């Protein structure tokens, strides 16, 4: 929402099973407009590390770019916070690059009708 740019998240192994099939089906489009960002940390299970490698290999032909971000810091909490911080900085940089105010997003701003919903 900060950069007002389409984005979504996925978790392994769900990305392997569900999302990659869709990307491959429309590779001529996704190759032009989508970049894949892989968030990695030191405590990954070996099976998860292997899945990351598969996702990277299978995605090379259907996305514009693949970017791996490795967490810095000592311990799981420090690495989680590092990845969250990097995500926020990237969103702010994207907003600045596009000349977009990273402030409130009117489309998701609370409205009186929204506040009254059950």
C-alpha cells in the first residue's frame, strides 16, 4: 500500500503448487511486469531451502527479475525485523521513484459505512 503498486505474498510450499502454474501460463505477460522477491533467513529448514531453489529455477523464464533478500542480524527475531524493515524501505523507495505520496491510501481508508459493518 505504501508504493500504491500491485503486490502480494506467498508462502512455501503453496507458491510451488498454486502460483507458479499461473505465472507459467501467462509468461509472456508476467515476464514484462512481475519481479519475484525471495525473503530468506538463516533458520530455514533444508526442505524449504530446496523449495526456494526450485522456485527460482522455475520462475526464471516467467518473471522480469528475481531478487533474493537475505536477513541480517543475530537470531530469529532480529532477522524477522530486518526483513520487515527492508520491505518498508523498498516500498518507500518505490513510492519516491514513482513520485507517489506514501501516506494514506484513500481506497482503503476507513469510512463511516466501514466502521458500522458487523
